[in-house]
C-alpha cells in the first residue's frame, strides 16, 4: 500500500495543480494573443493526458488494494467510507470527460468556449482529491458512526465527508500539489535554459509554473502550522514523535535532528522554548511527552520524526528559494539567466517530491498503531493473505513498466516538439481541422 500510495500521490498532484497552470497559459494565449502561451497550453494538455492515463491505472490498483489488503477496515466501515469514494469516482469520470473534450477541441471549438472546458476538469480534480483526503482525515479523527455490540451503526456519511480534520488536511495537500507540479514543470524548462534554450517559450514555461509553486511554498508553512495545532489536540502521540518529546516540558524545546536510542534523545540540536511556540502557539504550553503515552499506543518514533523534519526542512528551503527569486526579480535581477539559480530550480522539483513523500510517511506512520485512530488497530484491519509478497512484486513490476513507459513517451514528445512537430497525433483522435474563427 505504501508503494502504491507513494507512486500515485505524485500523479495526483498533477491532477490537482496542472489544470490551473494550463488554464492560465490558455487564458493568456486567447485574451492576450500570446502564441507562446497557447503553445504551452497545448503541449501541457498532452502531457496531462499521459499522466492522467497512468494515474488511472495506479488509482485502480489502489481501489483493489483497499479491499485486498485491509478487509478489517473495508468490511465493517464500508458504509462509512462509501460516500467519499463514490464522489471521488464521479469526479474522476468528469475530469476524464472534459480532458478529452479539451484535447480534441483544439481547432474545433470557439477559443473562449474551448478555454472554459478546463474549468470543470480543474474543479473535478480538486473535488476528487478532497474526497480522498477526507477519508484519510476521518481515519485521523473518526466521526459519523457508533459501535454497538461490535457493529458499526448510525452512520452519517456527510459527517465523514466533512469531518473536523478534512479541510485543513486537504488544504495542506492541495498546496503541496501546486509545489510538486509547479517546481517539477518549472525544472524542466530550467534544464532547457541550462542547455542554451533561452527563448521566450522556455522563459514563459518556467515562469508560470514557478509562480504557482512559489505561492504554494510561501503559504504552506502557515497551513502546516494550523494543521499542527489540530494534531496537538487530536493525536498527541503523533506530535510527541514529530517533536521527539520524550517527556512533557514547559516550555518545550524545538529539537532539530536527533534520534531516540534506548529511550534517550541523541544527536539533536535543542532550541529552548521554540517547540511550544511552533507546535502549541504558546510560550508555555507543553508538547505532551511520550512517557505519558502507553508503549503499545506509540508510533515508530524515529521514522515519524525524521520524515516530519525532512518535510519541514525541505519546505523551509523551498520557501526561501521562492522568496529570494521573486525579491530579486522585483529588484530587476534576472535570476533566470544565472546558472546556479537554474540548477537550484531544477533541484526544487525532486526536493518537493521528497517533501511530499516525507509528509505522507509522517502522517501515516505517526498514526500507528491505529488505522482508524482510537478505534481500529492496524493488525486488526490488515489481511493475512500468505501470498502478499506476490502482489507486492507484481505491483512493483507494474509501476516500473508504467514509469519507464511514461518517461519514454514524454521524452519522445519533447524531442518532436523541439524538432518542430507541433501537432502530435493523439490516439484515436479525429483528423485535424481548420481552426474555428474567433
């Protein structure tokens, strides 16, 4: 499940964020008569179609894994989780339909109507992601049901869909998606500029996604802070692992680095009092220590702590990159012409992916030993299929093939675009027609 989620979440980020970038480029092309922007929109749409196709495969694998790997969750709680997953499925089909209309609408729909086809595609991507995140938020803060004589009763699916943790957790993921997609796409054009392709097409292709990613990088620390305050109340064991708090201290220090070895914190840099300020929004409120939590209810501390600090550390670095770039641009300096700045822009994409993966590791591992916090433990939710390793191997092979295939197709598309083949054929697409006049 970790392999599938870790692979799929990158594609999901593009499903959330890429349509908005395409919309901006297409709007600029239509309303400002910008041929380069229109070219970007058309190319990005085809890239989006490739990513959507392989994301559909991994999403289907995930839907099967929910039942195969977690019968103890889906059996008793299927009615609880049915509505969010149903809405996610509907959103997927809406997104697919309008992506198809948009792809085949070039030269066939009036430009302004064609532009509007991106809107439902973007909205569907956001709604579908919210529905999935609401399920995960419910697992962290379960509501909307009662357990009577071992049976789940009085299910309120709307309470599940709009549970107390859903909005903030979705906001955290939504912003992260813009960072991942924005920095990765910008990095592609930054790499092109490093190779001497400094035309306006590459500069615009860098600037639009980098602007989206920069907004995300600046907003994310504030969203994360608000989410952290909620975790302090709802999941104190997770926060204790995040902060490597072995004992309750008032005020609590901020520990940078460090490992818990034989019950003692080693190799950490402690900043007195800052832990309470960041984690509790207070100068005196303590972070509850692990010593107050039964050992059976504690998460794997070192994995959770390292993943959390990796996410925060990379997020802080990307925040600084975004702020410095736009300040320099405001002061008239063209960092897009600086090779070291371009190298950093190329690195920002993979770093954003690492931060995204680390954040999900911190969230999921930090909730252990619970699948549904305080209600259902992981051993009780997981299946006991003795052939699980065969499924893991098959899944790993499938994702390897999909990754190689996607990279091969995208690189081929890029080479043909650079060679001047602008109208790449789409599978099963109609023949190109003359553009509809404005």
